[in-house]
């Protein structure tokens, strides 16, 4: 009967997941790749579960996710305890992995992190992911906190509302004239069926959701460009490659100068954002949560529909 998880094996598993390969984990731990492999195999034998998928990069299995979460929580508590005892190394920094969507990263999130006190000695490892999918990284134990669109807490996590990020459907005037019949009586829901559209990636449903709200069940046009950065996305729209939904803080200055026009002033898309983090009595996590919620309160719209 298994009574405990050997800490050296648990830490080794976490290193393999974080570094992506057994060889990289060996370099980080300053041991041989053979020692890393033996520790992981011993932990799998002890738990009676396969904990890692031997892919490149390595990924935890569902059972491995539980051990990775435990390892990361243990590491965080150990660092907080050493700091409280005053025995942490001078100038020593600790890594805090956070999942955040690209548009938050490009607008308000970095300002939030600047609010975190320097004396905590934190180094942030930001994992960029769509807000509809950041919660998955929490479940996998790959991050300790996330900006997510889900109000349902991941098991072992707390959640709080941050506010709503507003998006405006826009294009260049020339694009609107050519593809969207600007100035004509044709319904936008029909014209949008053939108009090229800019999407972040293949999981980006924002433009399709907007088209469905207009009354087009099939979503936006199949003629789409995938541009997986917030800056590139905006550049593609401004270049007239297609229409797209831009955060209002990016769209409004361009609307004011006439470089962009709205597809319809009566429709906007508000995406609610939430902060989820592990339920851990950690001063570092608490300080980051306070900084994020304070910045969100100043920059995002409130959580009430509008």
C-alpha cells in the first residue's frame, strides 16, 4: 500500500514537465538523464499509474496532472516558508506560472504585474492561451493561476470576477465598401457570409459568435486569415485583409481617425474575464491576485451586462 510520495521523485517529475524533456530536466537538476528516468519510473511504479506521455515536449497524463499540481503547490509552500523564516537565498527569485489570454496580455495585464511588490522576488512565466482554454492549464497543473472566461472554478481553485473586455467589430472603410455593402440596404448577416475575416487561430470563436448573433447560424465566412498575435491581428485588420473584433482600447483611436469603421454600432461583444488560482495560503499568490483585481477594476468594464 502506498503511504507517501518521495519528494525527490515528485520534484523530478515536475522538472521533466516544466523543461519538456528528460535531458533538459537532467541539466536543470544537475543529475544524469538516467537518474531522471529512474526516478520517474520509480514514481510510476509507486503510484501504479503512467504519469507522463513520452512526447516532445513531455506532457502529463491525467494521473500525472494530479502529481504535478501537488509538486507545484509543494514548491510554492516551501519557498513561502523559507521566505517567512528569512532563510531564502539573497536575491533569490521564484517562478510563478500564469495563463493569460493574448488580448489581456497586450492591453492591461502587464500593468497589473507591475503592481506586485518587488521585494517578493517573483519571476513570472506567462503562458499565452485563449481565455476559453486557460482553465485547462490549471487542471493540468501547468500554471498556478489564470485569466479565464469560465466562472466555474477548476477543482482546488478559487475564482473571482474581473470585469468585461469589450470588442468592437471593425474593418477599413475600403474593405467595408467592397465587401460589406456600406451605404446599401443589404443585411450585414448576408454580406458577411463571403467577406474575408481575421481570426486569432482555429480555436478563436469570437468572430463566428458575432456572426451568429447577427442571424447567420453558420458563423463567419470560410475565407479567413489566422493571425495568432494581438498586434498582428490588429495590423491585419488595419491593412484591409479582413474584418475582425478588436478590443475597444485598440479600436477606438483608429475609429476616431477614420482608419477603421464599425460594421454595426448596435452590436458589441463583451467577454467576461475571471481570475482563477489555486487555493493555497501563499503570500505571493495573494499579492498577485490583489494586483490583478485592482488593475482590472480600473481598466475593464464592470461585471454587470451592458
